[in-house]
């Protein structure tokens, strides 16, 4: 992960070195060489995804002369990606974002004992139906909530394992095309994450964001945000709240955005955006070849 960037570009190497130094650990070695089971621990995955994205952005800035403040109308990120978006917009340094995301991953993992929680994907279900299913499945003190409204009929639910299991059966009975458990280590973005939200409130109190040079569309509000105090509040709320990605994309379209550039590993968000806004242009940029192609396009 990111090894080709480090080999090809000095600015990318600087990002990996900065994160390693800040964390006091060789995250870059884990990203480049594995083992995969360690990289996929959420305390490593979260800062690793951010680091990869910031390495790409640094190359675009230094090698391509692309200034985010001049070329982007808005920034946004999905869940942990919101910290990446804020780092890109100058609200956090890359090192600050890495430390916050490592703590976020650790606190989320500790918030719920293994086996107590679960997450599932409902494919072919819109948000209104998913909320109804969750309400019916939340009984006996066990809860299940909508964690991610990803758009295109894809909603992820999260909560107590038994409640999630009930929701899957209810979804199938109601004709949802597919309902399946996800291989995750904790039930993210639901009320069970309240202990992690408390940890992040303390951390963000000590590392408050600066005003972003480009407005961020926040997961919790699905609206344009620029006030640091409100951004901090929303980052804390985000730990237990629904990621309103579908509404966020539609809000950006409503503000005149017609082209989205996904910076970092993979093409997941570009795929979701194409489902939500088929007429919008999307670009995924995570490798040296993709960087060169984007620079030619821009």
C-alpha cells in the first residue's frame, strides 16, 4: 500500500516519514510490506488510508502545481476520510490527523467487547426502509441503527449482534435484495460507540481544527462547514452518528459540483458517487500512473 508512490515521488516519501515520526512507529513499513492482518486492524487502517491520500495530494501539489484552495470548491470524506479531507484543507497537519485517527481506531475497538456488536449491509434498500427495519429489530434493550447511507440502495446497519441478525431476517422478509453481515471488528457509527466519542471529544479539545482553506461537507450535517468549533463538534458526533454520504453528494451537486476527484486508495467512493449522481464526472487517483493521467486532465 503506497509503496509505488514512495518509490516514485520524494514528496510522497516525506509524508510517510512524517507519519512514522509522529506515531513513533513504522506505519510505512506495515503499509508497504504487511502483514495484512496487522494492517487491517482499525487502529492501523485508519491512519494508513489517510497517509496514502495525503501522499497523493502532496505529489499533486509539489509535482503538479495543483493548489487545493484554487482548484477545489469543497472537500469531503467518508467516515475516517473526513479527517483526511480536513488535513487536505489545512485544518489538521498530516501528523495530527494520523495521531487522531490512531486514537479513533483504538477507542472504537475498545468501545465494544468482541462478539457483542456487528454490522450488516442492506443492498436494495433505501434509507427510509432501512430505518423502519432497524426500528423493528431494536427490542429487548438491543439496538441496531443506520450507520452508513451510501446511496444507490446501499445502507449499512450497526448495533448489537442479535439485533443486527434480527434486522437481516426482517430485511429478507420485506424483500430487500441482499442482507449480509460484514467482516468488521466493531459496530461503528451507532450508539454503542459512545465511549469512543468521549475519547475523541477530549482529543479534539487538545488538538482543535483550524479553519479549512476549502469548506468541508460533513458526514453528520451533509452540509458545508467552515467553523472550527462546529467541525470539531461534528467529528465527535460522527463516531455514533450515520454517515450521510448520499445526502452529502447530493448537497455538493446542488452547490454546483459536477466533477469529483477521489484521492487515495481504491475507487469505492467514485463508485458510490456514480450511483448517486450518474451525470457527474469522477476520477480516482492513487497510483503514479493515475497521478500522471489526472495532471494531464487538469
